C-alpha cells in the first residue's frame, strides 16, 4: 500500500530508498527507477533489487528505460546534476520570462518530460514547448510575435514510408531559441567556461531559409526566397523560388547502414523517401553506441554537442579539419561516397575526385541546422562566426553559381576560392 500523506520533501515525493535525500530530489527521484540493478548509487541510494521493474519491484520497466541513469555519466550531457531548486512547473510559459536564462538557466528532467503523460511510444507527451510562426524573410531574428506557448509540444507526423514519428523540436526550442532569452545578443554560453554563445535554433530551422534540415515537420509551405544579388547576397540557383523542402528531392543518397539507427522511423526507407522525410533533434543528438536497444534523446554522449553515433560507426568527428577521407560524423546519415550528388562536372563526382583532402567546413557551414544559402554553403570572405567554421579558406562571394549537375571547375577555382590552391 502507498500513501502520499507525509514527507518533509516538497511535492510529497517518496524517497525511494535514498540514503540521505536532499530537497529537492529532482533527477535523483527519476534515477531510482530509471536505473539498473548493476548501477552504483543511482540517485543517492542502493540499486533496486529486481531487473525490469521499478524501484518497488512491481511495475514493468523496459531495458531501454533502465539505462537513463548511466547516460548522464557521459562526457557531454544535459547538465541535470549541475543545478538544484531552479526548476518550476511554469518555466518557459512566456517569452523571455526569465525562467530559462541568466542565473535561472537550467536543465532538469521535468523540462523535457511530463511524468504524468509520457509513455514508451511518446516520451515527450505532455511536455511543454513553443509553436513557431516563421519570419518570411529567411535567416532573420524572431520576436515574441513569432512564438506561442503550447502545453503539449510533442508532434506526431507520418513519414513518407508510412511510419509515425513524434517530433521534438517544439520542446527543444523552449530553451534553445530566443523564446528563452529574448534578444539574440542575450544568448547564453553553453557552459560557464565557454567563450562562444549558443545560436538561435528557431532562426536556423526556419522553413523559409534557403536550406535547412527538415525538423519542423508541421510546415508545408514557404515564402518566396530573395532573388540573387551579388557578392554575399548570392543565394543560389533557385533564388526567388518557393521550392519545398529546400533540401534536394532529386539528388543525394544515404548511408543505409546507419540512418535507420540515427532516425529509427527511416529504417528501410528509400533514398527518395528520406529526401522528403522529417527529422527530430534526437535524430542527430543522442548517445554514442546508439542502437535499437539504447535510449533515444539527447541525454548524454561521449562526443561534443551530444552527437549521436551508432554502435560500430567510425564517423565521429565534426570540426574544421575533418575531410571526406576521414571520419566525418555527417556520414552516419549521408552516403560517404556521395552517390547521386549534384556537385558534378561532366559526370565527375567533384566531392570524391577533387576534394578528398579538403575539410568539409571549407565550403559548408559549421552549424548545419539551417542557413541563408543554397546547400548550407558558406562564403569565407563575408560570413560570420560561428557559422563560417574555417573562416579564411574555401568558397568566396566570387563564386559562379551553377545548377545541380552543371558545375565546372572554373566556377569555383577561377572565381571564388581562398586558400585551396
């Protein structure tokens, strides 16, 4: 028998066998069930005694759900153990309300999960977040008028192959956009010692941008892109169009070995289906050693930015030095041989034949969420940090832009490259 009648801790939470519970319990309370019998001191007490059950040994728990505690011992984590007493149920319920910025900035289990609504199929059910009405001008700041609070932010959508996926971006944007901190100049540093600010992911994933990874799966139309200008106002061969999605639906193959682990709803999907599929933030951010038997979601990883890496994959690095012949993290989804690429000249695949030794960030932005230019390409002479990556090498605004499949070497090397020889 259980009765929540008397407890000195707030919210009458049970101590679940904690040796010396401290108020508030926060993640420690969750760990008492979401851990394994072999874990050491999960949540401040002895491990539970029955595998596959909750702490009481009564309710069934999956092996996946019991691994949560161990994920927060990874090198890169959402820092749930770094704060105490900051979280409130109303956090993030209004634009720039101060609850998720400054000295109140925090991450707790309850910021992303509603324990009364979550279930195995939809762990984010009942979690709050924000709806976004995107600016029609691409890659531009959002204001309070572009957002609205939503009490249940989990969003089910159907993939082109018929499977269902629950999008998570509305939950993530509650903290990782200027909904949390107002003016973009107020963006927080990712850690107290970091010298750079977080970027506004709502700005990056705007479906009116020239290019983006398609995480806003509830958007079906987009405004016309600006027309091509000169110099840094060159956007690409489809400038002025309303192509949806901005990613190519004609070019590009994928790594069938790992893409079904990166985004499980795409297991067995064809290249054509994947090109128009929706992604989750957890398609890219999650645990190292990911498989069908490990938890989904950006709890913790051995790699920077909580990057997800499938079990057995050697594709682990994304920085301004890694090149196509190395272990580029993006190849967990994208075909490392660039099958069906549009960057060709007379049938020659320019990725594989001309650029094996060139860092990817010579030409592509360092934060590949979304961008103001075609195919996430950046100009080293005028695009700013942190997006410019290498900064001084690669494409420049003198580029002679061509349609997919029609590139020539002189389009880049005679008119728009720095430091490539």
